[in-house]
């Protein structure tokens, strides 16, 4: 996203949702950032039920916090993401999403996601 506006978020969700079958994205638990001011539009346009985590309750968004930790292996805390190229980010995400995980019975996130989405076609 070019910025943290609700319009940018709405566009980004629309682009992501258009790439997958309907019902792929059913819920989202988000923080209270200004970019989620469009939550009603996301619910109406894409059928996504949006939940807001309580302030200072990172455990309510555990998967997100875990992914942030994995990203920090490539980009240390304090790194300005404006300095990260699209290629660097894509490479890091490729490695993260293709890493076998114990919580997924040693499947990769990519494999697990594709397996679930395949049932929606």
C-alpha cells in the first residue's frame, strides 16, 4: 500500500480478494489503525466480517504477530520499509511462506492455504 489511508486499504483488499474464489477471506481481526476506517465497506463489498482487537492486546492477533516476528528475521526492528525493494520483500515472503511449520503438520503456509482455497472453487 502506498500509504495508511482507508482508501489504500480498501483497494488492497479488493485486489487481494479478486485473485481468489469467493469466501476465501471471511474474517479479519485488525488493530485500530486509521487504515481500517473502511471496515464497513470491506464487510459490505467483500463479505468480510471485521473484528477489532483491544488496544495493547497483541495476543488477539497472534498469527499476525508471529508473521511480524518472521519478517524481523529479514528486516530488523527499526528498518525503514520505504528502503526495502519489492524484490527483497517478495524474496523474504517466498522463504517465509515456503517454510514447513510444526503448527501446520509440517506443511508450508503456501501449501495449507492452497489446500483450503481449492475446496472453494
